[in-house]
C-alpha cells in the first residue's frame, strides 16, 4: 500500500474570516526594554543574519522569506513584506543609547490553501530556557497574538484540512477562524511553548509533523450568578442522602481547615499542594475571604451532620469566576472520607444551589468556541448568545475527579491541554 502523504489528506472549503491587515509602522508592544513591530525592508540584513545561523536561534518553523544577504535575497524579503495579507514582526531589544538589536522574528503567513500559519524564531541566549529567552518569547507571542486577533475582520474563503475545522460540542463543523502551526515530532521544547501559547494539538501529519490549532476565541453573551452581598442572605443547606451541611467559611473555621488543607493526597490532587503550616492556612483563608469579597470565588465548607448539628469539616466545594472563561467548579474531601459516595451527594446539592442563585447578564470575552453550541459562525464583533455553563479543567490522571463530575451530570468536552480535559455542565432551563 502506498504511504499516505500530505496531499492525500481530505480538504474542505470553508467560509470564514481573515483580518483586514494594517501595515502600521508603530510598535505593537513597547516597554522601554523591548519593542515588537512589523518588519521593514531596512531590517533585511539583521533578519538574514539571525535566520541563517540556526545554531544561535530557536524556532519551530520559518517560512522561506529570510534568505542569504544577496540582492535576490533582499528582493524576496521585500516581496514577502508587501504581501497584503501576511504579517511579519520583529522583536527588538533596546541596548544602551538608542541602539536596538533584533532578537526574534515571527508572524503569520496567509494563503488561501491553509489556515493562517504562525511561526517564530527567537535568538537563543546561552541555554534555551533562560529567563531572558523565555521573556523574549512570551512578550513576542503575546504581542503578535493580541495584534492579530484584534484586527478588524473580512469574509474569506479558504481551503483547509478537513480535520482542522473546529467542531462545536455536538460535533457540527464551525468554520471559525483559526491560526495553525506545525511542530516537528519530538521537538518538546517548541511543543511546550506552542502549548503554553494556547494552541491545541490537532493531528500528527503523515510526514511526522504535528499540526496545532488555535481557534479564535469568541465573546459570549450569557449569565453568571450575582455574588454581591451573598454572605448577607446566605442560608446553610444540606445534601439529600447523607445530610451533609454546606455553608460559607468563617475565620473561626481556620483550624478545622488546616486539618483538611494540610493533607497531602487530597491537596496534591486538588492541584495546590498541602499547606505546610498554620501560617500558610491563615494566608490561604485570607485569600478565600478576599476573593469572596471581590465576588470572583465562592467557597463552601462541607460538614458532617451529628445529631442534627454541624459536625466535622470534611471538605470544600466552590466555583471560581473568571474574566475570560466560564466559571469553574472545584472540590476536595479529606482522605478518610473519600469513596463513601459523599461526593455524589454534595455535587448534586451544590449545583442545584448554584443554578438557583440570582443571575446577572454578562459578556465574557475569550471563550473557547469548542465549549459551546452555537447556531451560526458568529460575526467577529457581535457576542454569541449562549446558555451559561459551569466547567472544570481536570488532570487526565485524576480519575476520582472525572468520576465525580460524571456523577454530577458534567460532560467531557474534550482535551483542554495534552494532560487535562475540559468538562461542562449546562444551566438547566429555567
Ligand atoms: C474528587 C473527590 C472529591 C471525590 O469524592 P468522593 O466522595 O470520594 O466521591 P464518591 O465516593 O461520591 O464517588 C463518585 C464517583 O467518582 C468516581 N470515583 C471517586 N473516587 C474514585 C477513585 N479513587 N478512583 C476511581 N473512581 C473514583 C467513581 O465513579 C464514583 O462512583 P462509584 O462510587 O459509584 O463508583 C475526592 O476524590 C477528592 O477529594 N479528591 C482530591 C481533590 C481533587 O482531586 N479535586 C479535584 C480537582 S478540583
């Protein structure tokens, strides 16, 4: 049987969007130490020097625009910069005086036969992961990313790999604009950076490269609970089966919380690790109360019921509210009380309580399109109306957490990162 090649992979035509590119000359990022701006023809010699010496630079793909310092190389570079849809940026680090040195290049190459492709190359500094290198890489990526997604949009028709078109959670293809990139198999350092840049792994291609996709984040018009002044009206409530009592935490719970928060296994699985001493728990408690008064986290203690009264504190459950993501649930239980089906009981009581809280209308930007079902590919500016979700990001090794979310009616929404899955629960109809 003949080997499958890239050209054998099925492709589909999609009606999507692309940026209306503005070849601005001013910097898109400037912090007195580093500048990110679009490359100019006069940058050719520096670009050529950086890209030709691969021993001094790190990058995962570089399009064929940076050639040798020859008249043809220069002409080729200038033509590439004149491409009306693609953008090529440089990262300049300011030296003493007004001198600045090119430390990295990158950008987005647009053709009609692919999603726009992101690339970067940053100069290595001694070893690849020095702080300086990391700062350069991060500033560069965030500058490019923000500029790219904030540009106004126009309608566009592209032909792309079928597997690369985003689907909504019901499996329907949604040709929402993507950025793509490929990384060589086994190139873990670049893979790590691309993953930290919010790209998600899509597929291993026949030539061994791994295809990564970054789906345009969208704005969602939805509801969230209004947590303002919740403490004033809060009433403790009990679970159905075991009569566990759930209520807001007080400073007087600190010692009981220390016994829970200093347990290794639950707190390691929880993701924060155990509090090492009472001072750590006091700080932890202050953060909980501070976040509550900022209305961005709700945390309840879970207590055993003893003769109709509140007994031992055995766990916590709550929700974080984010500015650019769905609210996310968290829970933890002391080791000795795990696997007694308490989780099943309190997650039901908690989610019922959560959905019954008073609501307010909000717009959340930056939502991953793959988390919601929507009827049309949204136009770039308008927010998509979506039913509120309660979500969770779970380590793939955390079978207990996955099991509990399933028991609580959450559904697996696919990979969040290589090591984590995303779970969602839709607000029931009013
Ligand atoms: C997640 C956690 C709260 C579960 O609570 P629990 O009271 O032990 O859960 P339950 O006994 O109600 O179990 C509910 C379901 O989850 C699954 N489950 C729970 N613990 C499990 C384990 N150790 N291994 C495999 N599945 C498990 C099972 O499917 C179980 O249903 P079943 O008992 O009918 O088989 C508890 O394990 C915990 O505190 N873990 C540490 C903290 C954490 O990981 N938090 C998640 C990150 S926010």
